[in-house]
C-alpha cells in the first residue's frame, strides 16, 4: 500500500532540479495576513512538490483580490488576469488552444458565486481539465466589504449589517453539476490544502476547491463566519488526507477498514484516513447529503467531498488531436487547394 | 379546375391586351408563403435552375423571427446585365399565403403577373395584372396520397407552373432538384413529378399573357451559388481556424455551423482526431472569452455573432485591445437597437463595433461586400489579427450573410499564414532570455509575444487588463499608461497600412460626383451608377472602403469631388460620422451628402438613383 509522500516535503530541490523559490511570484500587494497569501504559499508548495514544470502552467483569473494572486506565485508561468467573473471561459480557451497546459484558475466568491456563476456552472458541466480555486471570504474586498453570495445567512459585517439571504454553496453546486473533484478547505490548514492541491494536479477533469480564506480587513471580526477564529474553531475534517505520488508507492501497514485509497489519472493516489464519519467521497449521493447536512447545521466540513475518476473530460468529448492546437503547422491547419476545388464544385 | 378562357377574359385589361413586348431575362419573382411550409427547397430549385441556364441571378429571403406560421417572402432576381440587388418592384408574384395575398397583390405594379392558389380568388382584386390561378392542393394530391408530403410538394407545383410560364428549361429544373436533394432518390422522384404536374397544368389551363420570359445565357460559367456565411466559414477554415466558440444568434449562426461542417470533413488528423475545437458557449461573453484566451495561447481563434452579442462582448474586446491579443470576430449585422428586427438587414453596428468597449478603444474592421470577399477576409482576418495582435472584426450583414449570391470560385490563399511576432524558445535563447512583452522593438508599434507553454524561464509574462508597463508589470504610473496608449495609437497607424485598401472606380477625368458605400450596398450602387449613366448621363465615381481604419485614399477621393454621397444602411449615417470624425475640417463643407436607408430591406438601386437624380437637379 502506498505511503504519504513524506520525503518530498523536506527536499530542497524537486525532481526537476528546481527549488521552491523557482515557484515563487511577485511580492503580494494584498493586506498583511490575507488568507489568499496563505493559499498562494500552498500553491507554490504543491507545484514544487509535484514537480510541475512552471512553463507548462497557465494561471487564469477574473477580477477581485483573489484574482490578483496569480501574480504572487509561479513567476515562470504565463498568467492571465481577465475580466470579472469570466475566468472559466478564459481557462477554457487556453486549454482548448493548448491541452498540455496545466491550468490553474483562481477566483473569489464574488467572481464565482455572483457575476461569474453562469460561467462556473458551464465550466463544471463540461469537466474541463482545470484546477478551479475559490478563495472564499464572503465579502467583496476590493470594493471595501460588501457581502458576497457565499456569506452565511445571519452573518454580520463589522458595521453591524446582517446578511439575510441564504448562502450559495459552491461545492454543493459543483457536485450537482457533475464536477469530478470537489473539495473544501481552509487557508489556515496548509497540510490538508497542499494534499488537496496535489490531488487536483493529478486529477484529469475539473477540480473545484472552495477554500475559506479570511479577509483580515473586512470579515475577520467576531460574528463573522468567515474569520480565522471561526475557521479554526469550527473546521471539522471529514478525513485525514494524504497525497501519494505514483513514484513513492511503498508498502505500509494500516489499520484495516479505516483507510480508503483512490487512484488518480497519473497513477498517484489520494489516501483518506477515515474519521468518525466513515465518509466515502466516491459516493455522489453521500457527498450531496454531506453538503446539505453541513449547511443545515452550519458545519465547516473540510476535505475531499467528491471524486469521480471515470467521467470523460471536455477534451475527450471534442475528440481533440493530441498535439496542442496552438502548435499545429500550416500543413495541418490549411487544407490543400484540391479541398477548395472540391468544396467549390459542391456549390455549382 | 379553373376555366381557362373565362378567366383570361376576366383578367385581361385593355392595356395588356395589345401585343406585349417581350422582356427577356429581367425580372423579380417573389414567392409569398407561410414560414415553415417548406417552400425553401422549391425556391432554391427555382434559383438554381435559372443559374444553370446561365442567367445572372440572386435569391433573397425575407423571413420573420418565427419557426412556423408567419409570412415569409423569397425573391429571386434574374437580370441579364448582372444586377441582382433587391428590386423594389416585383414582376412575378407567387401568392400562396392567405394572410398576405391581398396586400401582396395590391403592392404590385401594373402588368405584373400573379401565380396563386385559386381559392384565394385574387383575380377580383385588380384589373391591371395578369392572373394565373392553380389548385395547388389538388395538384399536389396527384403527386402523393400522403397529406404531410402533399403540403411540401405543393411548393414544387409552382416551380412547374413558373417553369412553363417563363420558359425555364425543364432539364435544368430537374438538375437543380437532383443537386437539392442529392442522394435522396425518393425525394428526387416526387419533386420531379410535382414539377411535371405543374407544367402540365400550366400548358392545359393557362394562357401566357405577360411579357416576361427567360432564355439561356452564358453568364455563370465556372460560378457558384453560395451565401456569405458559408463563404465566411470556408474562408475561416482555409485561414486555419483552430478554435471557434460561439453562441447561436440570427443571422450569424450559420457562419460557425457551416464552418463546423467544413472542419468535420476536412480538418481531421491521420488518427481521425480533430485539429480544431468548436464550442457552443453558454452566452456571447463566454464565447468571446474562450476565443480571446485561445488566441492568447496561440490558436487561430474566432467567434461569430450579431448586434446583441457584440454588445455583450464589449468588455472582453476592450481587454483584447489593451492586452493585445489576436482574435477574429464576425459581426453579421441585423436591425437594432435592442432585439430590433432580428431577421432583417442593416449596417447599424459599424460605429459601435469600430469603437467597441469602454475607454479609448478602436478596432480593425474588415468590410466584405461579396461572398468572394467573405471568403477572402475569412482567412486574411487571422493574418491581420495575429500580425497586429488585436481583435479584428469582419462586418458582414444579413443580406450578404444569409442570402444567396452567384460568384466566381474562390481563390486559394496566395500567401502562407502570417503568425505574427511570436518568440519561440530558440528565439529567447538567442536573445539571452530578455523579452519585454509590450516593448516596441521594431518601430511599428507591434510588440513581441510568447505563448504559454514555451519552455524557457524568460518566456512567461502576465497578461492583464489593468495598467501595465512594457514588461507587462502592473503599474498605475501615468507615464507608462500614456506610453502604452500612445503606442497602441501608433499600432493603429500600422494597421492602416495593412488592411485591404478601398476599391475605387472613377471616370477619367474624375467626375465631380462620387459615392462612398460599403458592404452589401455594393450591388445596388453599381446598378445605380450604370442606370444613372445610361438613363440620365450622370457619371458617379465610386469608392468602397474595405476596412477601418480608412486608408488615406478615402480623403483624396472626397476632396477631389464637389459632391460625395455617403450611403449608410442605418438611420444615423454612421459611415458619414466616421468620415467626419476622421477627417474633420479637411473635408470642405457641403461636400458630403448622406443617403440613409434603414427599412430592414436590402439596399436597392432605385433609392440611390432617385436620391442622386434629385440632388443633381438641385446642383444644376
């Protein structure tokens, strides 16, 4: 049985000979202590530990505090900070043009759950290979603290204003719409987050990771349900999750009946040490029930909520050639003159 | 069955009783039916039969925004001189729609002919027309017992009736049926039989009393019949389109639909896999977002839409302009504002498309005037977009895009693809790894770019719609903003040199009178010029811009003349406004005259002739 990838966590260089600093970005311009910066750090770690070639990565985002962050990790990857709520379409276009890109999209709760919810819905439905990160803080930071659609009902702003509308649960939506890798995590839980990110990197399909990422300026006060304190006090992991790369598999003993392992597309594994819930993330109905329960009881359940490695991706549906469309030669793109003659003749 | 003698007497007023002159190969046939009744096949057969007889011909469908039940009119114009723009007067009406028959008949000019369902009793309505009644359903019942088919085949009956009345060669009608129904043998047989029954009925029951007739010519050798959207799709395939993302909207849907048909057939690799991706997006925002990012990542990316979609694409287009990303957008214009008349034609988006998005934006727009140019610009637009690293629009319209035109066969691209300034890994190694995304290295204001996935540590840069400097770094520095915006302005000047120049046709020495018009106005302008020359001895020079920004020759054309008519198919004279904005005081006052046509109908020559004639009388 595979064991956790313990060795790489302590390595100074990865298998590509790169150091963690080769995965760094520009200095962040976000507020000190922002949850988003913690997530950027874990992205750097996950990409480093998973030996991802930086030039193969495309970082996509919309607009908002979260969408600025692709500038703060992976300097040697192309980045595209697009328009508000439209990261999914931009990611789709980039991946269609070059299917070899490792696409990571960063969005926020305003970007995804309000202005961009249509694009989110359709992206998930298509199962485009993409890591879709939602840096979820329940407020609009850049416009100074308005509620977003993921703010919990009855949560209060620092000003005292109370949110009277129910929240949109993006994980619940993603499962409903057919996402194949759905996780919830916390910016204050780096160990779990790195494992989830590495699992997402190994997954072929849309991986939605909704991460509670407290806004230290506008939504970190008592009464907020998106604060560090609330997260720390309320986080309930549904399992202890380890990512096991294909190459690190060694036999270890584990207690029968407490673990579950699922193999991902690249041969690596996610290993789930079950906690008291005994939860199976490959069971879609169970996943939906879990999300419902969490919402009803206001529980902050984190971990890999749902995983389906059998569904075909959008690229499979389109029957795209293996070579990236962007790299096709003129011979492959422009049919010969005989084809024009043939088509023209059909219009006579 | 109608009584041939009695009716002929009833409908024979004195002015057409006398020996009518023969009018050969010059008429407009209008078929008035109910949308969804299946008349389109019959109309295409009729059109193609005339085409196969070598007569210049064009077909226009005037249809409602409806699937079934509302009136629709298909007009075929055959003209020995090659004029196939809309003709205001209909010479031959096929009246099958009870909803509109009376009004259709009332709108005809004296001497016109009406082929109609006899139960409509239209012969009572006018005494200056020639009436040809026929019991369509009864005749169709002779073809088949199946009620559903009978309705469809009633349409083919009128093809037979017109065939006999207008001397259309039967073999060419049959040939057109073969090509319309291709391999469907049973359909070919039934339709041929319906045509034969129509012919027989006309021979046995109708007396030819109108002057119109058709005769074989040789004007279509080598030509094809095609709609502009098919030509656009075909051109795009030969332009190497690799990502096409779209959202259905009339009248542009058939651009990507027909492109998809071509791609499926001709753009599969040896392993049978697609060398293209076509995605029907969830809306136009997603369609343009996908295309823009595909262009960013190195694909030849396009989308096609119409007015409402253009409005939705506005924000992304501004990003494409500012972040300098290649992309081709077809705008098949229809009547606005808002939903407008979604199935009618206009040139109402030229101003908004040219300046689409907030802030200072302006875009290269190509203006095809024929199916030939739809094909040509279909592939050239990609070269321009990638060379200039900017969204390039192609502004067609419903008349050009959805109607059927005869054209010379398309010419295979005469040059290799221009993939623009893209730095590869090898280029970066040679440059020592230094690369500034938005620096003007060559002095043409066009920077260099790299594609995501380029294996070099110096290849990456960060694309953003926010303020950036030459290194693509975020900045709010006013100097950097001004530098970048000024360079973009200079890049537009580079574009001016690269876009297709205007087509100028002028007398020697030049006439004091000129006309400027673009796109689907072209056939009407050319017809009007000939008629003005022949009928009123008025020489009118013609400049047809084929792109925005304007080339310098546009100003030269204007300033060399005393009166220049600017023809717009929109209410506000948008082309006129663009000329005024571009040239301002350099155009002497009073030179530009604005002719605006915005009924939703395709442009016709008579409107131009009337306007110019009146203007010239005033000038004299």
